[in-house]
C-alpha cells in the first residue's frame, strides 16, 4: 500500500531502523509500521463490517443490458434475439467487427 507524508505530501519509503519497520520521508517525518496482533485483528474486523454493510449482491436477472437487441439467429440455441455492439479490432482503414451475444444462452460470436 502506498502512503504519502501528511506534512509535505511526498511518497513515504519503507526502512528498517533497528528491529522496527518504519515509513520515512525526506522531510524527516517517520511513521512506525509495527502493530500488535490485537490492532491487526481490530482493523480487519472493522473493514469486514464496512464491506458487509455496503455489499450489494446483483443477480444475473438484475443486470442491465446497455447494448441494443437485434434480430439475429444464435448459432448455438437458434434463438432470434441478440445483443449487438461493434469494436474496431483491426486497423482504422478496415471495417469494425460486429459482436453479438444471445439473450437466451449468452453465447457470444462475431462477424467481420
């Protein structure tokens, strides 16, 4: 993890001074990195609680499709509807590649 000096905003560099690990700045600021097991356990617990509080589980049915639906036959399941989009996969003087994803089975294919 990258940390910056609160006094001068320079990058803090890791150094071992004696037996302890510290982050040191050119301006003289030092931050001790040694933590006991209790502090680490508390920090981990707080982070897990925050993550669980803000976690949103999205099911496959809730996902929003941003691509237009076109009439295209799927080569895998013969469904008639597919999402469509285009990407420039080759040089600029060649046509773009059209991609399709079946609405039913999620099979993806391309056409040049």
